[in-house]
């Protein structure tokens, strides 16, 4: 879920957004503002769907037949649409990678939302300021590297 959250934070500003329809304005790329502009029935659908997925995962974890990061991909009897054929060692490595990627996505989504709450800007606007604009204080203090380096 956190990986989809991160994608949802970045995708509208980086790639584009849905066209506005009638009374619904989908042109907002700031995730906090977009949340408040979303139709209430759409938010209810999103929360019900996410709750159902989390409820299913919660049930599977406590029944004992499910390990964190185990999606059942590439193992006999599991969902395998791409025909993955992993050895047991490769499968365990993929499970560990899934857990690490999910945790990184959680940190990224929390950091992006926190930055949005502080600055009031979307993710891509914050990134562009961080990487492509020279802060005003460096003009007064000077650059740390000589010209032409």
C-alpha cells in the first residue's frame, strides 16, 4: 500500500492528472489539497477497498500461513502470472527485497506528506526546489567550490 501511496504522491505532478469532469476538479497536484477536493463517495470506495485488503492481510498473518513479504509469487501453487521459477534461496531473497522496498516506501510516503504539510507544496515542487534552485543564503556566504570545478 505504501508503494502505491508514494506513486500516487508523485505521479500526478510528474506525468499528469485526470481531466476535470463537471463539478469535479482533478487538476490539483498537491496531494493534501487533492484529498479535500475528491468526491466523498470516491473516498469511501478507496477506504473500503484498502480496508478489505488490509483485513485480508491481517487475517492471513494471524492464521499462521502467511509471512510478511510473502505474496505467493513464484512458488508452486501460488499466483504466478509471469511463470516465475525461483529456487528456495531466490524466493527468500525476493521476500526480503519486498519487505525492504515496502519499508522504504513507508518512509518515503511519510516524508513526502510531512514535507507537504510543512511547505504546502506538492512532492515534485519540493524536489525541484531542493535540487534545481540555489538557496538565497548561498549568495551571501558564497559557494563552497571554486568556479569551473
